[in-house]
C-alpha cells in the first residue's frame, strides 16, 4: 500500500496555495470575490500588484499503533500509515496585465509517526520515519477570458518542477515510495478553470476544476489528480471600506486521485475519491492584510484497497497584498 493520505494532504495544500489566487484565497480585496480555502478564484491581480501568502495546513490521519499496522500488513502484504503532518507553504502572485497574472509557490512538509510494514511469507519488516523536506516548486499562470456582469472566468495552467526532497528513508534504511516523499521527483502539468461572481453585494460564489498530470520517472508514475470545488462567501461587515472586515464561507471540494503505476502495474492500494466540507472565517485587518482559518472534514471517502483515512484538516493562512 502507498500512503495516499500523505500525498493528498500535501498536494491539496499545493493546489489551494500554489495556484495563487487574487489574493490567494485569503481575501480578494475590495470589490472582489470572497473566495474559499481551496477553490480557485476566477479573478486576477491588477497590473503591478503583488500578493504573498504564508499558509499552514495540519492533517490528522487515522491512527494505527505498531500492532495494528502489523495486523493490517499480515492481511494485505504491506501497509503504510502516517499519524499527522504539517505542511507550510509560501506562495506569491504578480499581476502583469488586466487579465494575466503569474505565480509561484513552494512548501515544506513535516510528517510525524510514519510507519511502514511488509509481510513476506510471515517475515515481518517494520520501519518508522518522520519524513521532512521541501516540496516541489509550482509555477502557474492565470488568464482571464471573461469579466463583468457574467462573472470572472479564467484559464489556469502551470508546471510542477521536481525540486522537492525525494530521498527520505525509513530507520531500517528502506526508501520511501515516491508517493510518500515530500517531493515526488516527477514533473507535472496542472491545468483548469476558475470562476467567480457576486450574487449580492455581500455574497459571492467561486468554482473551479483542476487536473494535474504527472509524468513517469524511473518506471514509476504518481497518480494524476482531479480537483473540483465550489465556495460561497458572505461578508458580515456591511461596508467593503470598513476595517477590520469579517467574512464567513462554506466550501465543498472533491479530490480524485488516480492509482499509482509501477512499471505499468497499477498499485491496488492507491487512488481515492474524497469529498471535503470546509466552513471558514476570514478577517481582513486592512486593505493589505488578511487572515483565514478553515477546518476541513471529509464527508465521503472512497479509498482503493487497504489505506488509512483522513480524519480532518485545518488550514491557517496569512496574506499580504501590495
């Protein structure tokens, strides 16, 4: 089994944070969409404007002690589990024209209590690790093709550079799978659409779809990923010029992960389809500073084969615009 929840947590944060939104999810500024936590906005930054965001994601996974992990391995041949992880991302975006912005982002992953067990005809091999390191660099572009009364619709495309750490080993010297590493060691190409619109002066909607294709390397292909999300945000502060400014939002995000492939053979214990619900609150202290807090709960999880589930996630993001 490959630790799909580890990859889900890291890439979910990347998809939300490294595809920079205007301003990256935290608040889209006066006169712009409210946004959610992981749904990509259809808006772009104004020419010459910057947006920087520092985001922390905490993920709690299904807990397995040593005996439980060994028991699962004896049933399926091998088993991996991570107890919890922290994912810190720094991203930025810059407006080039009225309809075009570019952005980049990178993260640092800290995993705690990762354990890997294999059962080879009754011979149990057990290893532990706390995988840490930089994640892959993501560079993106967003081009707006529709604006005004119908809303803002943008095309999104980018490149995932294999810059992250991908050589982490267990305490028994066995290497982690590319899926379980902080960096995959594989190039990727994300592309999709983002849409945003005001429904009322204080209520906004954002929706997005994003597909990330992963290239094969050394005979191993990390499963492709498809994200779809919709978010409704309501500004509690009546005037958009009043600070501090408070807003709440509710969001649904579906994350579909294809199975990994090793030399053409699909890993039966990889791949998943998960639906998250995320209530959140956002405070904009000034036109340049905003803070977002958003817990996410999986309300549907379809995991292929033998995998541990995600219990919950919490994201805290601080954005600065200038």
